[in-house]
C-alpha cells in the first residue's frame, strides 16, 4: 500500500505518474488534506477583525471538505488510469499538512509515502514551509519526493555547466 499526497498541482500529478511507474499495479490511497477554517484564521491572524456570526465556520468547512473529497477522487482516478489500484481519502489537518500525511500513512500502514515537491527555495520555502521537507524528515517509513517536469526544467536552466562549480 502506497500513500500518495495529492493537492491537484502539477507536482502532485507527477507524483502519481512516477508512483505508478515505480510500483505498477500497487494498491494506493490518494490523500488530500484540507484545513478547517478556524486553523486558517489562527495561522493567518485574519480572524482578529471578525465579529461572531460574521462567518459560518461549519458552512466553510463543509465546502472545504467537499472540495478535498473531489480533489482526492480526481487524484485516485488519475492513479487508476496510470495503473494503480487507488482509493481516494480526504482528511482535515489538525496541526499541519505534513502531520496529517504522516498520520494517514500510519493508519493505512503504507509501505511508502509519495509526495510532490514544488521546488520552493529561499524565502518562499521559509515563509510557506515545505510539506515534502517535513514529511521526509519526520517519516517512519520510506518517502519518495517527486518534482514536476516544470521544476526540473527550471532547475536545469539554472545549473552550473560543470559539477566542479557546484
């Protein structure tokens, strides 16, 4: 059983394609993690100006959950088309997306976790964090980090001409 994190990005699609090529026919859970509105507000500080009753948190969460379920179904369909025996799963994060991925990997007893990487570096990586980095460093099982073709091309365009320059 593989656990494939899927958020709909090109990197997540690449993760599915590579997982299917590495483990053809393997069973997989395609996981989409969504964030409850209260968590979004707590992390952004945006809730400071809201008065009670201004936002229906339950309605926002229901829409977020539904969107995550649709995204997980989309990812599972992509995985099935690529040759995996895939099932969708959507969960809410209670602390971080990485923690939710690790928790689900344990719950399904995944033999490996497959995640895409957006290839963020520098200040963007610092400010936005890196889910793939956190999963990689806290996992208790193998993790495969896949970058999309776009990220690979961008990196190739900025690589030094020789290994001696690295």
